[in-house]
């Protein structure tokens, strides 16, 4: 008898916790936010920074998806240049039902956490602002990871907004890989012209392979 998978929010959450990425993102969020709360002395920047991060999130996703996740191997100085992140994303397109492949690869996630933390610490006006940046970015990473996981988990959202996001991402996988790049929002797709109607673009025969036959 086939095992029945619990696709409720709680069931999806329990399965997500079997993977390493929540155990990297959530502690980063909790620690940075806790230290920021202890330090106190709030300023207008503590409100502005999360607003900016949220506003940029759709466009950040779009740019990363187009330029890094869909990066194509190329010859540079006689050698083939490929990105680990792109290789993992091609695996995800080949098998969209494998929820493990929806998650940010650990090496890239660790590099992102360290990179954002270091840059924020040395570039921000003061360390309190740096902590606010870390907590804001960690929150959006958590939202991204959770949303992408849910889309491929079999969960059926109740809200119209969530259903729209889920549908457009599935169109990206099963209709045409050149459109519908957003994960948590369709805003950047609408602004940048990659949110056509389903029947306005042709059915792509490379949506699974991304045009790379030797994906690995």
C-alpha cells in the first residue's frame, strides 16, 4: 500500500525540518533579531530596512533566477565554466516533484548568510542597522524557502493570491522556462514582461532540461 503523504501546512512543515536549510536560516534570523532587540535604541532605519528588503525581493528573485539559476555552461579560456547552483537547479527542473531539490543548496546558502552578515556589519551605519539587515534578509529567505517548498509539496493553498503564485511557478516548470520567474511574488514578472497568459507563449520542449542535455 502506498504511503499517504500529509500535505497539510503542518505536515509540510514537519517534512521541511528534515532538511538542513531551515536549521541554517531560522537560527540566523532568531539570533540576529534577538541581539537587535536586546540592543534597543530603535531608529527610523529599523522600519525602513525591512520595507526596502521586501520591496526588492521580487526583483532579487527574478535576477537570481534568470542570471544564476538558468546560467548556461560556456567555454572560458578553453575550459567549461558552469555553476554548482545552476547544476542543482537543472536537477530541479528535471524532477520538479523532488522537494529536496526545491531548497537552496547548502554551500550557496552558507555563503549567502556569511556574505550578507559580513557586508552588513562593515557597510551599515552602525551594528544595530547591520542586525536589522540580517534579520530582514533572513526573514525573506525563510519566506522564499517555505514558499518554493510548498509549491512543489502537493499542498493546495486556500487564498487566491497563493494559488496565483503556485500556478505561475508551475507554468514556469511545465509550460515555458523563460517566463514566470517569481517564487514569492509575481510583481517582478509583471513589471519586466515575463508574465504572459498561459496560451500566449508556446509550449517549450526544454522546460525540463533547460536546453542542457548533459544536466547532472
